[in-house]
């Protein structure tokens, strides 16, 4: 990519600036820091998945209790 005219009009777009910043960031951190960053991201995503799953199960339990109560009252 040419730094003078990234998009053909002489202007740097947000996407081009993001790609350039990302490549500079990846090139600046060494292998140990990159591995730690990946491990932290995996831990964070695992926690996020666990939290969303637990929240969805809790919501489903509450809705099941509500529906069973409504159906029981309607049947009487």
C-alpha cells in the first residue's frame, strides 16, 4: 500500500488507518506478550460465554415457572 494515496483519492480512510495501526501493534509486541494476549482473550471469551449461558438458563427457568403457573391457574 502506498502511504501517499491509500484509497486513490489522496485520503486515508478509517479502515486503512485501522489496518495500519493493527499491523504496527502486532509488529511491536513480541511473541511472549502476544501469547499472553491470546490467553487473556481466550479466558475473557470463556467467561463471557459462561455468563451469557448462565443468564439464558436462568431466564428460561423463570419463564418456565411463569408459564406453568399460568397454565395451572387457567386449568382450574
